[in-house]
C-alpha cells in the first residue's frame, strides 16, 4: 500500500473522474431536451371574447398565463387602437405582462393604410401612421410589428410599391432595433412567390415575414397552396402563425396537416416561437386555443426524434 499522500492523490483523481462523467451527460441531456420551438398566443384567438368585454386588453397576458400556460404573446392593435401614443397605458400593459412572467413579442398592426399604395404620398402617410406602433412595440419590449403589404396595380408594380413602403418603415424601425414583418394576409401577399420577391427587393435584416398556415386566399376562388407558400416565406421568417379552425376526433386540424407544415418550418432552420391563432367556430375560443396548443405539443414530441 502506498503512502497516505499517494492514497489521497488517487482519491482526488477518482473524484474528478466521477465528477466529469456526471457533468457531461447532464449537459448533453439538457441540450437534448431543448424544445424544437416554443408556443406563443396571438391575441386574435380571443377576438370575440375581447369584443364582448369579457376580458380587457390589459389582462391578455394574465389570461395567457393562467388559462393556457403560455408565456409569450402577440398583440393586435385593434384592441387598443387609441393607445399607441399613451405611454402610461403601454407601460401598464408591459408591467401586467412582466408581473405574470409573460414576454411581449409583437404587435399586429391593421387599419393604418396601404404600405404599398400606388400613390407615393399615400404610401408615405401609411409609413407615418405605422411609426407610432413601432415606438409602442419598442416600449412594450417586443421584437417586431406585423404589417400588411397591401397594394394596387399590376403584379410587378405592387412588388415595387410594397418594397418601397416596407423599406421606408424598416429603416425607421431599425433605429429602435425593431423589425417589420409581413404576414400573408390576402391579395398578392398570399402569393408566396410574390411576397418572397418583395422580401428580396427590400433585402434588409430588419424586414421579414410572418408565415401564417391558413391565409392563402388571394382573391375570389383563387387560393395559393399553403405548404408551398409557407416554404417560400420561411427563409425570411421572424415569427410563425399556427392558424387553426376545426379539429377531427383525433385532435388534428382539418385544413392543415400540422406534421407536414411544421416539418417545413423546422427544415428551414426556424427554432423561434410558433403562435397559436385560433379562428374556428365549432369550439369556443378557450377550447380552440387549448386544442391548438395540445396539437402543437404532440407534433413537437413526434418530430423531436427527427430534429435532434
């Protein structure tokens, strides 16, 4: 048997070896458990509840946290349209969210004009109309505002007009380190090829897309393929909207194959938030949100083995 010193050195080496074999697998396990994506809640999912005054806009974060266990939210400006410049109100909205451990991600902006208006003066006015929402979103701690790329004219003209309006607004947003993201939301914006071309024309890191699983109605009976559209928009995505309407007995969304769609999202390298946007009528809004969340969680578990 060696000296006491040698025995002690042997014990220390053994302890170090045990520690190293314990720490490494734990860190690897943590990495393996990192989720493919996290879920957020779009406020539009509760538009009927909000409009009937059953809940107040200020309580959106509380409802998201307490009713659905969701810790990130996406506001819609329609529910506080007159409050964009009310710094006290925006501060309270942020405080309510932070009190419940909820992150404010973005504001969806509607009703402020056409960013791709054919008339340059109207286009400029629309850019000005959006600036207050950039500032409000920045105060809230969001990363983006979601806008529409509405326009008029020929296919090519609308690309140029929309790209110009978006560039003007994006340059303003960049001064706040904010992003301007466009949803496929009717007209040519629901044409994935058109909107991806607009993004290429803008070519700015603070301008991107918010692909929505369901908004591919171009006009009348003209629909763009939702899977093709999302695939075309994902290279520019800063957020994703998991649109849902109805569910079958197995809990699957009846219009969108969520497994197929989320493979497209993940194959693009996206690992950000996926926002629930329930628009159905067969379930009430609370049940529809819960059904969508359940489906997304099941899809995440199903795909986890393919995206280690």
